[in-house]
């Protein structure tokens, strides 16, 4: 069995306040919009950080709506179970800049007037619309100094115009950790190099939409990473001190070098290969699997095709023991698995049905050929 860390369970972010408001002082980012209309389905948000919801302690709420901003009032009444309740928003006063398609800013501002209830489950917030109008799924945004996570600091990685590498010099103290975030795409190559004054100073590389599970572990890789990226989205480089050093309030002055090279493998346009409405996925199926730390033997398999030559990102999904959805993303390039969002070494065998992809010999996924190539 592998000695790599299993996925951590995300704690509920809503912390009850003295006035009974579980949201005061918290911030959330939008993951998806689930429609009750099967024809519309679920709209997965490509960049959750562009759509945020910040609850003030004064009964006011602030929205980021892509390129627009909005404010309004909110009222909340928790139920006795501590996980559900009623919530409503007053009229949202929003700016009216023209954002790029698909214009989710307009939809969100409109729908917030119809929110009537909430559910806190597995660390996420679900806002329900009246008359089964849909469900908005939000994840907590942990920013420095908030009650959600006092030790976390979030900083963007910015490249100087005309360059593809950034060198960051910074300091970390005690239990503090810094999440450096940057957007990158499948098929691009990322390099990360960390040099700290404290031998307990390391980094983990987290793939998009993964708050804890690392695809690279600096402690095991000599604080270096050089590899292809399997999917599109915001990647996080988490810099930290080992727990023992953090408890002693030790300090590390470090230099973090980050580079992105190569051209993105762009998804096939919907006009050439239809996608599920509101999503980037071209197809889905179920397939045999043996994920680590789970009893599942069948996984959902989704695909974003990036060509008709066997170039694609395959996303495997299955429920964990706590019924939390887990995933693996594998990048295929011209019919061969080339990268994944986990630190374990990947291997594969080809057969008449497709591929059997394994990680460290501990978990296995069968990938059907038609899913990758289409047809």
C-alpha cells in the first residue's frame, strides 16, 4: 500500500456566531449551478474565484459576479439541526459591465432573489431556489485572518509581461501556510522549485478544485516539480512548515520559482463535438475501477476531448466512505496516458477495449477507447 497521504475531509466552514448567524464573516466561491431541468443539467463553473459570496456581520452581502460586483442585504434563520435553515437576499445592486460569455453574472444576480433555503454538507454550502428552481453549490474561500482559516494566506502568481517564470521571495512563520495560485491549462508544463532557510519548509502542488489532495509532494521530490498538467483551471502551490516546526513557531525565508511553458491543449469546440449543456465535457460513461481507500468498483468517467487523435482529459469520479465525491484526472496525448493529478507513479497497459491505468500498483482504472477517441 502507498504511504502517500489520503484525502483529508473538509470541515464545515460555517461557524455559528453568537447571534445565531452561521455565515457572518465567511466567504464562498461558486462551484456549480444545478438545474432541475434535465435539458439544462448542471453548469460547472470554470473559474470559481470569479464568482464569490461574502457574508458581512452587518446583514450585508457582497458578490463578485465575474467582471461585475454586487451588494445587498441578507437574512438567515438556522434550523435546530445546525445544518439547514432559511435564507433570503434582498435586491442585488450590481454593476453592469459586459462580461465574457456565458454571462453567468446576469443569471446569478437574477437567481439570488429566489433563494429560500440552505444546506451545509461536507464543507460546502448549497443554496436552494424556490419552487425547485435549482441549487447553487458553493465552497469556502479560506483567506488570511478569517475565522475559516486564520493560518492561510492566498497570493496570486504573476508573470512579468513577456516572461513565463516568476521568482517569489517570502517568509513563513509557525503554522502559517501560503497558497500561491495561478491558472494553467492541460498540456502545459509547470516547474516549481522551492529553497528555504529552514529544512522543514516544503510545498505541495494542488490541482484545480482540490483543497487538500496534492498532485506533487515537495517533501518526496526534493522540493522540485517538473511535469505536464492534466487539466485546465487554477493550480495551487502550498508552501508550509512541517507540523513539528510550526508548533515551535519556527521561521523560514524562502525563494519560490514557478514557470509555465508550452501551448495549451484546447478542448474541441462544441460545434465539432457536442458537449453536455453548461459543461466542458464531451461524453460520459461508467467503467470498472479500483480506487484506493474506497470500496467502489465502478466509476463515472467524463471526458474533455482535445483532438480526435486520442488527446483528451479523462476525469474519473466515485464516492468515498463518507459519500464525498472523489476524482482522478488523466491526460491522454495521442492515445497514451501522459499525466495525472496524483503524486503516485502512473503505468498503463493497452487492451482491445482501451487502457488499464494504474497508480503505484494500488489503484486501477479501465478507460474505454471510444471515450477518448469519440465515436
